[in-house]
């Protein structure tokens, strides 16, 4: 009449918990550099993003339409092909004006300094944003 009681545990062992925590820590360690990069990119000012978007649009339009586009920064205005396209709240500190984008995708290289960021336009038409040293 003695019943054999089965010992059923409804929990996790210490080894299982340690293994799961180790895997979570490993994944976090591998992702941390990418998260830092995203956080730095997220801190770029709105003005920098507006300028980058304008330059990218000019390059894309030049390629698709087959016509050279010029982008000029003057005070707080952005001019594309002689027309005012955007007005910025902060003044562009430095710019090698004007930037030309050609149907081949190439561009006249130069730099634009806005707030604490430097936007670099390469001869291939690619943009690179760098935070300037304080």
C-alpha cells in the first residue's frame, strides 16, 4: 500500500539558470558596439540630418534625371539648382560651396560644418558624418 511518490520538480536547476545568464551576457557583449554606434548616430542634430537628406536627394535626382545638380549653402538657406529648398534654424559654419552632383553619381568633394558635426562629401558622391573634436 505504499505508493511510490514521484519527485517532480517544477523549476530550473542552478546550472540551467547560469547557462541562460551566460548566453544573455554573451549576446549583450556582442551587441554593445553596435548599440553604441546607433546611439552616436542618433545624437546627430536635426540640421545635420536635413543637410544630409538634401545632399542625398540632389545626388539621386541628378542620377535619375541625367542632369547635374548644384547645392549651395548660404546663411541658413539651402539652394538647389538656383531654387531655395530648405531653411535651417542654425547657420552652416563652414562650407566648400557649391557642391555639384553629376549623373554618373560623382560629386565635387568638400566639407560642411554644422554645429559640432562635419559632413564630408567624397568624389564618389558618398556622405560621411563625423563629430568634430571639442
